[in-house]
C-alpha cells in the first residue's frame, strides 16, 4: 500500500480556491523588490516568515496587501503565476481556478491590463509546458464600496471572454454579501460565474446572503454554515460546492487545531467540500500539503480522498465533457491503487 503522501500526490485533483497574490513566496518578494527597486520593511526572508503569525483574517490581509506591492509589471505577474503552477504540477494538480484582486493593483496606480495580461500569459505557459489548465476569477475587495467594484467590472470589460467569473474577498465581517448585490447582478448579466467568500469568519447569515442575494455558484470557505442545520441541509441537497482551505483555517485561527477541522464532518453531512490552499505562501503549504495534513489530522480514508478529488472536478467551471474526462482519470487511479 502506498503512503498517504504518495497516494495524494499522484491523485488527480483540481484547486478551486487560490489567491495568486497569496502564492508570493518571501524569496520572490525580495527578488521582485530588487527588480523593481521597491524597499521592503523586512531585512531577510526569515524576518518575513517570522511575521507570518496571524490571529485573524485582518492580520493576514494587512501583510498580504503590503507584499503584493512588489508586483509591478506583466512579467512579474507571469513569473508569480508560473512559480505557483510549477509547485502544484508536482502536487498532481490538473486544473486551477485562480483568484486575483485587481483593485489591490489599480489602487497602487497600475493599469488594469498589467495584472490580467501577466496572469493570462502565465496561464497559457502553464498549459503549454506543464499541461495544467486554468481559469481566472476576478475578485472584488469587499472592504471597498460597491461603486469601486462596478468600476473594476467595467475596467475588465475588454477581458470578459478570458475571465470565468467574479468573487468576493478581503475583510468579511461588517461587509456582507448584500453590499454587492448590484454588481453581482451585472456580472450575471454578462454571463460570468459567481462565487463569494462566506462563512470564513462571517456568520451563517452571510452564507444565506451569498446564496439568496448574490446567487452564487460556489461558496468559498463556508465553515460557519455548520452552525445552522437547515443551511447544511440546503447546501447538501443542492450539491453546492464549498472551497474549504484547511491550513488557512488553522493559520487564521478559524480552527485551533487541524484535528478539530470540520472537513470530515462536512463529508459525513453530505456537503460537496473540496480541499484548497487559499494563500499557500502565507499559510504553510500548497495543495498536496493541505490534503496530506488534513488527511492525517482527521484520519481520512482513501474513499474520502477519492470523493474529495471528484468534488474538485465536479465543482469546477470546466465543461461536462472535461469534468467527465477528469473523473475517468480519478476512477482509473483509484482502481489501480485498490487492485
Ligand atoms: N484574500 C486572500 N485570502 C483571503 C481569505 N482567506 N479570505 C478573504 N480574503 C482573502
Ligand atoms: Zn480565500
């Protein structure tokens, strides 16, 4: 029998919750800082890593937005994306649906085109050189107002055929999904998929709002939905995908211990949960590490892991034919492992 680590690495899987700016490793932060002549408030990589001790989401966001300040050119975004894709290629990842935060960059004076063109070129190279497919999701920063989100959607207009959907991230509490009802309606009218962070730190009411007011196709995180049995039943019945991020939950103190993580319970309750890394450079692990640490902490079975792999594809925005091809690959892998 293979070890959990071997089994997980070779298991075909997708990542559906990844902030590309959150894959900026301290080494690359220094390299880009030098390249763009931007001084960092840290003397060394070790000092940066030592600063990654967070008590909540806001602690992390403050340092994450600061780190993103070294990204200045299309080449920087291309290199950032490729560094991430190289890592997850080694994790058995076949497909990624990645978030980016355009307002973090346009508010620093970068033209809207810089981040998106750099990322799209990295995504094209990842497909050509690593065989990983990917789709891009534009996130609105929820601590800013809805007018700013509308301006971002307007700026994205020339690229809408290369964006699969929109998302909602940044500081959750005090910024409910309902604040963005209008811009989500506009995004839906443009044929975009809709996702939103909800229930990471915010209450179950925010998950209801994401479903009922925004009309989302996926919930990002969703942990706090478990506090409401009627909501759990609804999510399970509708097959709503939750993009859960175990190491992020640990680092941001959403859970005290991975052994107390709700992933196993989510599967038992029939929720369509997936495992993702969120901001891997900040939270101590890329995709396979999230899978491995969760599997070990919660004693997940091989059947659980296969369910999670299937969920990662069925919850994606790939076409039914593409999803079917990935599921065939997962099943072939599972059959080979068992026999
Ligand atoms: N932006 C990057 N990571 C995030 C997270 N986990 N929650 C909200 N906004 C984010
Ligand atoms: Zn996130």
